[in-house]
């Protein structure tokens, strides 16, 4: 009833090509942004900010990174954790070598190192497709994990073998390290995630994003339209790895605080891949859905029973949560293989024609 | 948006050839896959502004010929001269850049994209704004996008597919998919348009529509067309000249009337008309 585009006429191509052509969508996005910027930090407690909101945003960005590569450009990758690690270690080195440069600059620069790594490990994609490519990206994952353990220079010869985030300030506020409060960290993460999401959306709806989708849907025809597979695939790897690298850097600097190489293991790659698949490949909003589902649901499941007065041992809760999440993933993929984003889209279509079943 | 398409908007003028001059010349081309000879010593030409049909039985090497022309295959022998330039080995994207567009026998659309995006995809080579502008989607990048959108909308008007502009092509019926694919090829404003069985699997009405579009493209935009088609009625009606292949060899070449009278062609492909013997 309220979600109608009737009467919203577009008279220019620019108006027709905007990201949210429907007024109600624009209002919805504005409300969500308002809540994220002006409500959440003042309402939520420290646990929610540190353990839910911040990692959710960071993982959503990593999922966007993977989705650019797998969902939009059609190149399957299992190296996400490795590329995130490259970003994290690059950021750590930059922050310890140049401690006076603002941390946000380091975060955004560290993605470039990950992008370079992505391009190198993306080279096989020119000859290999599908699952076989996934295996070669798996090589990237193991190679980087090996580097993080075996090259002491990367962790500044720390006795523990881990990287520990120094306390850095931004505009006079401590944003990293143990002394940083959750609200400044949240704002930095939110700003970077919003900025990069907007930029990626712009890429995706323009020439470059179209080239990626052309390669994904029909590479032979794409070549015939003048797409050079080399540029299209490697640019997808670069952009994807850049986003993963930035997410990895933020993961350590704004969430973990310190990281061992195992933080960027294959488990993380799979976690992000599940987020991308469950959220919906080829959808940006799906990345946020997927990250929320995989990251937040287990926390709610663990925290839920004690809240309503059911005593449950922590270990049991963890096991039960894994079982429930696993079952839900299977159920969702059977019910809607195109992920939560597709469910969202169907919901919106139904709402448009409500109370009728179809238009 | 019912204004008429201005032919000059979509015409490809870059080749500087007058109507009737040789646009593409295939000379003594042979193509082998291991021991299999797909094409043996074939020569023919395509002249600016004509509709050139390539016909022949299944496996005659017609699609292989198109693949050679747009660079998917490199022939072992022979030369191809396009717009006066002889080329030996060429990548498909280079062929596209030189002004050759094509459609495929089995629809090769980008299934996950909308009709609009598919036809926009055809304009890939017309868009040059770099990565940084693309990131901003503002200023020159937006202007370029809109200028190309305008061209694409002209093609959408021309092909009468306004109603499916925002529908993912995977959901469209086959006949419309074929039409979108034609639109995508037209969007590149090619000087040579290759159509691989544009009417396969269509009903009579759809065939008539498609024939009309092909003729209109040819007359309004001046686009040279080479098409492969099995419907002899259509081929003989719309094409200016026909080349006939059989087992990778050329067995006939000429106007539709000449080809119809050619005994080799009748034996290999056309057969004898049963109309002469009366309706059964």
C-alpha cells in the first residue's frame, strides 16, 4: 500500500539510472543511515558495538569484496582470508613504520597491497575457470598464511608471533589499540564501509561493472563486444582484493586489536564465502544480509537462552548454535538458492502489488 | 519515446567505403582442427551495403567461417582483408574494435543482466572514461553513460522492445531474446554485422518480424550484413548474394536466382521442389 512507484515518473536518464529510483527506497536508506549514524552509538552498549556492530560492518565489506569477484565477475575464490591478511599485515607495517600518518590513510593504502596480491593470484583465471580456479586461489590462501608465520619481518620480530595494534589517534581521539573506545572505532569503520560501498556501487553500475558481469554471464560474447578478458578479470581481482584487504586491516585494527596468523585462516575464507552465498551472489544488499546472518545470529542464539532464563552451558550453546546455523544454511539454500537478497527482492515485489497476488 | 530513429545516429560511417565496394574479402582460407578439415580453400567477398547469405547443410563450415571472420579461430592458410587491411591473426576484441559485430546461433546473451544492460554492453567500445571517473559515476562518466544510454534507447525503440527494458533477459521468451541479441550487436554500430541463424526456432510471425528488422537495419543504417540461415524462403527473399558451402568447400556463389539454378547446390542442399509435382 505504501510501497508504490505509481506517479514517480522519470524524465531524464540520470533520474532513471540512480541507485534507488523509487522514493520509498530512498527514504528507507536514509532512515537506516540515520539509525546507524545517530541512534546506534547512543543506544547500544559496549558489547553490542564491539562484538556485533563493528565486526558485522567489517565482514560485510569483506563480503562485498568477495561478491565483486565471485558474484559479479564470476571468478570463484577461496583466498579471501589470505587477502584480508595481506591488508592487515600491510597496515600493521605501515602503521609501525609511519606512525605519524593518519591511520585511515594506512587502512585505505593497505588495500592496495592486497590488490596487488590479488592481481598476481588472479593471473591463473585467464586460463582456468570455476572450481579449478578456486583451487588456485586456495594456493594464495596457504601461501599467505605461510608468509604470516614464517616471515618475522611482517610481525616486527614480535616474540609472540602476533601483530599487536599500537594506540593511534585520529583528530585527537584514540581509535585503535586497547585504550580506544568502541564509539570512535565504530564511526571510523562505518565511514569507510559506507564510502567504499558507494564507490563499488558506482563501479558496478558503470562500464567496468558491466564488463565484469559480461565475463561472468558469457565470456565469449563479452570478448566479441570488445571486452579484454585480461583487464576485466584482473581488475575484478584487484578491486575485490582491495576491499578484502581494507576489511582485513580494519578487522585487526578496529575489532581484534591483535592478531595471530590463524585469524586469517581458511576458516575466515569460508565464513566470508558463506556470507556471500547466503546473502546472494551478485547483490550488494545481500552482503549485509549474509554478514548479519552468519555473524549476528550465532551471537543471538548463544545469548538468547540465558536471557530468557534457560541455563545452558557455554560449550553446549556453542555446539547447538553450530548445528542450528548449519541447518539454517542448508534450509535457506534449498528454499532460495539466490540468497537472502532474492528473498528481499521477492518481498518488495509482493509489497508493490499487495493486496493482489500479482500485477 | 515514439520519435523516429535518425538513421545517421546509428550508421557506421568510419569505413569510408562507398556502397558496393568490397568490405571484406576472404581469400583461400583453410581451417583444420587436427585431421578434421572444417574449411577448405574458400574465397568470397562481402560488399559494402549488401545482405550476404551463407548457406549450406549442417556441418558445412558456416559457423566456422564466421568464427574465422571475427577472430575466434585463426585459419592455417589464406587471408582475410577487412576494410582494405589484410589480417592474419586477430583477437575477437580486436575484430570488434575494427567494426565487426555478431549474434550467435544459440542465444549468447548475458543472462543475469537486463535488456537495457545487455544492449549497453554492446556499447563497451564506445565508452572510455577511466577507473577513477567510474568510481565517482559523476561528471564525464555520467555524461558518457547518458550519451550511450540515448543511443541504446534508439535501438530499443527501433526494435520495439521498450516494455522489456528492465527485465532480466533470462526471463524473456526465445523470440525476444533473439531480438535483444540483435540489438546488442547493433549497439556497437558495426560496419559488418554477422548473424548466425537469426531465425532458428522462431515461428512464422517472429521470422517475419526479424526479416523486417534485418532489412531495416540494412536500408536505414547502411549496415552490411552477413547471415547464416536455414530458412530458404527467407534467404532467397532478403539477401542480395548467397554463398553456398558444403563439407567445408564453396559450391556456389551468386544472386539468389543463380544459386537456385546451380545444379551442385540443388544436389547438395536445396533438393528438388515438390511444388512442381503438385500438393500431396
